[in-house]
């Protein structure tokens, strides 16, 4: 299965934002509220909120950050 190159940026943003929001929301939920019987519900609510913010931010920010990085380190 091959994914067209024009879809790479979108897929990268989707996967990276999901991964980061998933892990960070778990850590912050555990630190702030503890791990008890309601942890999974609080975590999933936090993940959904975090991911809904992270996806557009990665989608918008990644190309700009890539350009900035290439400017300083070269291709």
C-alpha cells in the first residue's frame, strides 16, 4: 500500500498530533488528578480536547518549522 506524497503532510500531522496529545494528556491527567477508577474517562476527555487543538496546530506549524529548520541546517 502506497500513500500519495501529497497526503504525507496531512497524515504526519494526524499521527503526530494524536501521538503527542495521547501521551501528554495521560501524563498531565495522572499528575493533576491521580490514577483512580475515573482516570480513563478523565484522560480520554483530556485527550479529545488536546487532540482537537494539536491537529490543526501541527498541520499549520510543521511546514513553517520545517522551513525554519532547513534555513539553519541546510537541506
